């Protein structure tokens, strides 16, 4: 799910969709309106799921999408290598998430862990 808003209403620390990837806003720099155009905003972001840095430059009045980022809790069902099977504690849906090797040691069956969901993608919130 995503909503639409104006570029001028975005704030640091919030989220925006860039290249169909939900991203967290690191910084916003706005220029003054000039002789031949409207004020522009340069937005520096980092992807929530891929960690890639991006930046966009748009007029302040341009429309952008803001993803609905949900923080949820899941219970670990099983651990196989670097794949962890989780069950959401509210709607009991089952899914699998890839986990970095350094985090797998802390995963054990029955433990509850927080995760983030946005635009159909999921990631552990560690």
C-alpha cells in the first residue's frame, strides 16, 4: 500500500517510494524559486530493503508516493541455514525471510522477533 503526497510535505526520517523501492529519507535540501521556475527539492534516501543510496530532484509541488510501513512481530517457527520461517502473531500468516549469518545465532524456535513490512516486502527489524 502507498499514499500520494507533495514533495514539499516530506520530512527527514519519513519514507518515500523511489524506483519502486520504499526508502527512508536521510536529508532534504530545497532551493528558492527562481526567475524561470518553481522551488526544487533534492531528497537523499536509502532503501529499506536493499540499503542502496539514491537521490531525486523534483519541484516542491510534484506528487510522490509514500509507502505504508508497518512494524509487526513474528514468532520463529524454524531456522534452516540463513532462512528463518516466521508466523505473524496477529494474523497467523506464515512466511520465510533471509537473515544475515551473524543474526542467525540469535534465532531459535518460539522466540518473537520484530519485522518491517512495506509494499509486499518483509525484513527483520534488528
